[in-house]
């Protein structure tokens, strides 16, 4: 039986696509082995969001070549799409496929075995207007299933290379989304995370269809779906219709990831983002009315070219005022090939790092504050895995619908199920909880208490 090993760099979409590529290999009778062992075929799914992403991708490719010099080395993903020649130049790389035509990979491998000539299968992504169907009936991870609903982005923010790596906005056929969602629920998943390159833009390339309609149909048509999460949504895509659907929904969770990038209108303009802070603030207020207790997480870029101390403080104060529940903070890093990398007045590294630390400590403080509202409340948690920091303690880690990470006593059988847990001690990054089971609608405590 031929073997295949995978290594995925980068985002959730890449992880989803690796699972989809694995399905294709599985159907052809391949066995999946660990990337660190010797394999007949190595697939490296690359990332190019930063220059470091490129570098890490090259390191992993070289590692695979060293593992088994006779293996077929196939490189795919975003870095493969933007720089195929750079990858073909790495000794030992046999096949390069970008962010489309993944279904041709097996054919290329057979072709390579016969001809022993390197194959560059990368085509111009900007010409592609069709969503590539890649099905994932089940994941290696048993608890949360990702469901990719769109591809590409039309925004062209000045710091971002991704439209060149992924192409323009293309939405998946709603019937396909619903079919795959049902397949995942039937496979035992209680929670589905809708994901994509620009997830909230779903439907922008369709006539009379949009994200709000998709959310509604998923809830109406997918039998047995308990939780629906949107991986990320831009403020500009949170329409009144989306808010209304969230308000009426029984399964959309109390957590949204809304990338802010900066809280200063002048910086947002230089970033070519499509909203102002006034608009962003107004959307947050409307959302919190629709979903009391809503957790809003976000991404922030610190030290964007030209960012002054005043502009940074606008970001800091906006985040503090609107009480985000957690931030992913990134110091701006030049991405070759983007307008921002060519801008004057790049911010000094030391200034960037100092600002990053200030925002991270604000994020920690806000995360603790958000969690504290739920102390002594009973919330629904899906246990995901054993708590690694205390092996064999009978403790498991899982997420509430509003994205609090909880450690509590559970058993292996509960993994992937929804259980009720009382938050006994709020904290960050973990909250402590005690398992509560439902009996005749009255809560009865389990023996085990942290």
C-alpha cells in the first residue's frame, strides 16, 4: 500500500484543504503516515501570508526531501501559487500545484513516476471564477468540523498578498454547503465552523443570495446541528440582515471573530480597509443587543507604516472601550509584493514590540474581565481532549459556545458531546469548571470537583 504524509502550514483553510486532499489519496488506496516517518509521497501545504511563512515553507520542504530522497515531493498551497519557480528551484521538489487543481495531484504523481520530469501545475489564479469542490466527510480532529464555504478575496488591503495567492471571491454552491453540513452532523459533529478566505463575503458573487440566507438555510435544513460558528467576518459584511438572522437563531454561537487590524481611521485608510471606526463601533453595539454576552475576538496589526503614538492609542482605547474578549496581536511585517512594504516611514522594530506588549497585556486583562461575567454560570461545553498540563488527571479541555476555554473533570466518552459545566473559577487562558449532568431538568453535581 503506497504511503502519503502531510504537513500543513498556515490557516484553518489550509488545514481543511489538507483533509480534503487526504480524502482523494484515501480513495486511491493510500495509507496516511506521520510526516516525520519515511513515506512514498510527501505533500507540503504552504503558507505565504508573511515572508516568514515562505521561509518556514521552504524549511519543511527541505526536511521532507532529506527524510526520503526517493519520495515524490509535492508542494501546494499559497506559497506554491505565488512563487512556483522559487519552489521548483529547491532540489528534490517534483510537483508544484497552487491553490486550485488539487484534484489533478494524483494524476501528476503517476505522470511523474513514469516520466521522472518535474511538473509545474500552477495556473493563473486571477482567471478562476469557479469554486473548486473539495469534500471532507470527516476530520482527523473529532470535535469541531470546519466547512469551507468560499474562496478568494476582492479587498486588496495594502498589507496583504492573499488575493494573489487565492484569487478573487468565489462562493460554494449553497446546496453543496448544506449537503456537506448534513454529512458532518451525521458523522457525529455537534459544531460546524464556517470557514473561508473571506468567509463573510459569501454570496457576493451570486445573484440574490448571501451569507444571511445561507445561515438561515443551514439552520432550517441540517438536522441535528447544535452549534454554528462563523470563523471570521469583516465589519463591512455584518449587515442588518445578518444581525437579524443571528438574533433569531437557536444555533449560531455567542462568539464572532471580527478583524479590526487598526482602531484609527487614518491607519485604516492607508490599509485600504472598508470601514470607519464609527461604523465598526455601531455594528458592535447592534450585535451585543442581538446576542447578550457576545464574545468578540479580533486581529490587530501594530506598527503599520506611519503609525504614530496617537494612532496607536486610538486603537488601544477603542478596543478597551468596546471590551473585546481576546486579541491576536501581530507586529506589522513587510510582505514583499504588497503596497505597504513600499511605503515610507516604516515603524522602528523596538517601537512595534513595545506596542505589541501593551496590547497583549490589555487583551489578557479584557479576556479575564469577560470570563469573570460567567463565574458560577452553567454553560454548555464540548470536551475536545485531555488537559495536557496534568496528564491522567481525568481533566478535559473544551470550549463553551462563547469561546471560553474550560478545564473540568470528564471522561473519554464525553469528547465531542455537549455537556453542561458550571464555571467555578473564571480565568485566562483557562477557566475551571465542574461537570453538571442534566437529570429531570434539575442539575445534579458530579462527584468530581476541581
